[in-house]
């Protein structure tokens, strides 16, 4: 069974898809670091970073809607920064009495929260563009090429591959449950037991999935050892970067460095 819905890669023939994975990986990391290190309230720099990421999105042919919809993944994590509105001292914006406590929101706290939210949103968009335009094996090769520790890269690769194995086992369990479950065409008749009974069944399936996952992982690992696996994922040597790739890499890094220095000098 092809579990393509788990794979974020979207094939296309855009310049971003054709770019070297090492260049895309380094520029994505640099973009995320620039967004994170830019001081709070540096809105001109934020707007320039947004323009840059939207321009790359247009070049990628993935579609603005595709990237923005998946960037909403950052929203639940952004809400965890809400307390900074009330914990940052400054000009009072409003007060919120709750019982015997009174929370005071400041303009500086609101600015800091909006900056965190915006920077997180930009960083998620960059990660989505990288994952959607680069096959995962090429990403692993790019990580090894930039000297990320071998063990860490191996862990990333095994986690990704075993995710598909685990989901495949879960689908087999759900298919077996459906084959053994009854149904009725009468909408007035209730199918299944109580909520406690359903929870008991779901718990049993989760335990069964855990045991089956361990058993299958053991079989897979033995098969890997029998084929010479020693902790290193072997791949063909990568070709040298072309002159265009080097030029793209240095131009991108230089632009991001200028933006970061500009933000630190004027808003730091």
C-alpha cells in the first residue's frame, strides 16, 4: 500500500525542485535562524522576509494556498507564547481581572507576541517549501554533506521509514476491525457498545499495535543486518556543486546576513 498522504514531497519541474538539496537545506536553515535572531518589532525586516518566502513559493509552483494552509500548523504553538503579553513590562494596554488576580497587558508584550507569531509562521513556511520540493532521501544526503552527525541522520531516516511501517500496521488493524464489525441500514439502531466499551476496544488495538510494531521492527532490523547495515545509510557520492549553485548559496546567505545585521543595528 502506498502511503503517499504521509509524504510532504510534491513533484514538479520548478527551479526550486531542480535546485541542489544541499543549497536548499543550508538556505532554509539560514532563513529560519535569521527569522529567529531578528529582534522583536523589526517589522520592515519581517516584511522583507515574507516577500522573500512568497517569491520562492511562486517560483516553486506549489501554490500560495498550498503553503499558507500548511503553515497554519504553527498556530497551536504560537498560542503558548500568549503569556508574554502579560509578563512583559511597559505601557499598559488593558487590564484583565480574573478572580483575585489582575493581569496587565502591555503594548511591548503585544508587540513581542506578534513578533514571535510572525517569525514562527515564516519559519514554518520555509520548512514546508523545503520538504515539499525535496525528496526525503535527498534531504538525508544533504544533511550528511553539511557534516550533521551520522547517528542523527540515521535516526531521522529510520524514524521516517518506520512511520510508514507503523501506519501500515494501524491500517491493517482497522481493516480487520471493520471486517469483523456489524452495521445496520436502519439509522435508528445504534451500532456498537457504550463509550467505555469503545475505549476498551481502542485501548486493546493500541496495545496490539505496539506489540506488532515491535515484532515487525525486530524482523526489519534483522533483515537490515543480514544485508550489511552498520549504522550508515550508503548512497552514491554526491557530485560537486555547480557554479550556479554556489552563486545562489552565497547570494542567499549574504542577503540574509544583511537583513539580520540591519535588524540588530536598528531594533536590537
